[in-house]
C-alpha cells in the first residue's frame, strides 16, 4: 500500500476571496485561490546533534529519506499523521517549529521495530522516535507522556527490587497519570478473573501484591543502578544544554 | 548443538510468567515434563527490563539481562530457555550489544562489579525460545509420535508478535535457510502444532504488533491493533489464536474485552498459548495446562473438539 503522506498545502495557508475583482475581471470564489508563501527563518541547528546525543538517536545522520520506516510503521497504519520519515527529515534540517506541530503524538511509537527491520541504513528509527520523545519532554515542549510515566514506574520497581509485580505496576501507573482504576472494561476483566479463577491463583496474585516479589541480595545492584541512572540523566541534560533543574 | 544438549536447560520464566502469564509457565513446565525435558530455573533471577527500562537507558537493560546470563553460566549451563518474547528478545539483545558495543561492555562490567557478581561476557550462554527448545530437543517427528489426543479439526492462526523476530540483527541464527527460523514468515509454532495434528490457517498477521508496549499507556491504539489481529484471524477461518508471548497473549485477551466494551466489536476467537495446545495434544488435562485462566474462555470449544 502506498503511503498517503500529508499534503504539503495546509488549509490555513489556502486563501480564497468570496468577492474579488482584479482589473475588471471577477475572480470571486475558487478563481482567486492561492497558497500563501511560507518562509522559514527559525532553524534550530543544534536539534539533530541534541537528539543524536540521547539514547536511541545515535544513527539519525545515516537517514537517506527512503520512507521504508513510515511504510512499515504500525502506528502510521492507524494514524497517517504518525510519520517517522518526515520527523527525521525535519530534525535533520532543524525545522523545530514544524516538528512541534506533531509533538503530542511522537511518543505513541509502540516499539514494534518494523521500521528498524525495514531500514536499509541502520538508522534504528524506533530509537530515534524514543530519543525525540525524550528530547521534547526534556526541553519542556511536552509534559511527560503516559508512556514515560509507565516506563518510570516500571523501571523504578525493577531498580528497587530486581523484579516487577504487574498489579502494583498497573495501579502505580493509574496513580501517576491520575486515571481511575475502576474503568468499566477493567472492571469486567477483573470480575471475569474472579469468577473463573481457582482460589489458589487469586491467592497467589494477592500475595504478590502484598509481599512484592524481589531478587535476593539486590542492595548493591540497586545502589549501582541508581548511581548510573543519575549519571545518565546528567549526561542527557548536559547534551541539551540544560542545567540540573531542566532549565536552559 | 544437537538435541541431547537441550534435554536439560536453564529456565528463565521472567516476571510475567509469575503473574498474568502463569498459565504459560504452568503449561511450559507440563509440556517439558511430558516430553522428558528438564528445566532448571535460574537461581535468584531478576527482571529483564521488558520494553520499558530501555527507554530510561538501553544499557540498564543490557546489564539486567547480562546478570541473568551470568547466573546461567554460574550454574554450569550453556543454554538458557526463555518462553517470554520480551525476556528472550532482551537476552538476545544483551548478547549482541556485549559482542558489538564497547560502551555496553564497559557499563556492564562497571555495574556487575559494583553489584558484586561475575561480569558476563558475550559468547558464554546461548539464549533460546520455548519454540526452539521443543523444536530442537524433540522435533516434529518425535512429537507426532507422542501425541495422544490429536488436535485434528482445530483451526489455528499462529501469532508470533514483534519481539521474536525483530530487529533481525540480534537473531543471527535466523534466516539461515531450510530448517532455520524465518524472521519474515516464522513457522516454528506452525510446525509444532501441525505435528500435533492441528490445521494451521494462512494468517498474514503472524508478526503484526499488538501494541503491547502501550497496552495501558495508549489503550485506544492497542485496542485497534488487537481488534485487527482478532478480526483477521476470524476472517482467515481460525477458531484459535496460538500465542508464544505473555504480553501478546494478555494484550489480545484484554483488548478483546475492551474492543467489545469500548468499540462494540465482539470477536469469538479463543486465545491459547501454544504450550497449552501441545500439552492437551500430549494427553494433559485442561486444568493441567491452566486453560481455566484464559480470559477468552476456550473450555467449551476445546470440549467440543474432544480436548483436555
């Protein structure tokens, strides 16, 4: 299936006069349609280097714009606005304002790696999407996405105990994102489980929530990982020219 | 490596198999037992980082997986079997990164030393999936000979998901011609279920994505992706979708319910782990392979087919 990429002509740049006469010629309506010119002067020349400095973005410079990533993309199939090729193009040219038009959907990459599989240049577009989403958050262009909240809660649990417990991660996610845990479809899921599950299974699930599973003697690993996370966060901020508080 | 070496392997179940994927854990062990294969669980393993930790920093995930591989090495194993696609993928990715990326090697060495255990070096342990394990340790012929309860008449769509085949470079043993697994059209699960008598339907979405990474953080996208998989399987004539990953399995079951609740689109296809299907073919009861834990409730269908 060919990619139906977005039109380069935006509705707000299309000008049409309902009543217009030029040199005695009536050009009212679509006879007067023209596209307003666009000039871009606010190139961000540091953008590609900044995104390349974040984990996953390293190979962005290799892209030659073949479009295999967008063609293979899972999310593009449900939302044609989701266009990795186009974003890589904008980042490489430094067209920050253009990129920001799509800032609220870039985090939606599902990491299926179809793009990475298809890419002939080893750009790892999946990594570039994650680095770009990360960049948008660090720069303050977007709040933390639901995905970032989930990743942080999940990673926090792994670093703390060496393992995760799913119910705890789920409830923690709802808490972090301010969602109610009693959504109708979830309620139906839980009642379905409770009705059919053998008692032993439910007891074990409940046991896991109360006494969280953990890796024994994890203390030294936890300290090493926490130290490393701080080091990486400082590196990422420094690469973007931000201070410790995330200010530029 | 010949099949005999795989009669006894290190087993890395991972966090999901201790929670929502319990039926996969239970049926994998039961199938192993029925086929005379030994699984020795890794001692004091940790989470592989799933699809989340890499977004904090990929090298943390490399370390987490390397620690598990070092445990397998300590226990004297050269093969570790992971039935979860996420765990399998991450162990493979760590193996690749430690063989090709000096920065990953350095961070892993530093973290391992601080954590007080041996540093894993690439080449020490081979990671295999539950599909490789049964295929290589037993094979289709021996499996077919052991089948007590043929899956004849059961129409199955085999669903492999993303992490089992992508990205290609971390699976150097795949795409190596006849006998090897294909990353474009995987067939190991098809082969095993066909040996057990099932009828595999021609299913084009074997490696489509269920949106598992955003199952909760972007539920609407996941529901649409899952619904597409479910409806396509039904259109292909499948009664059952066979899975080999707890995240895919839970995602399919959860969003099957959500698609009905939120979009009003009901599908009836049943979702079963391939090990549950193999287990019943080997004569194990429904209970033994944990079918009562499947949300899509395949019990009636299985009874109709004379299984379990």
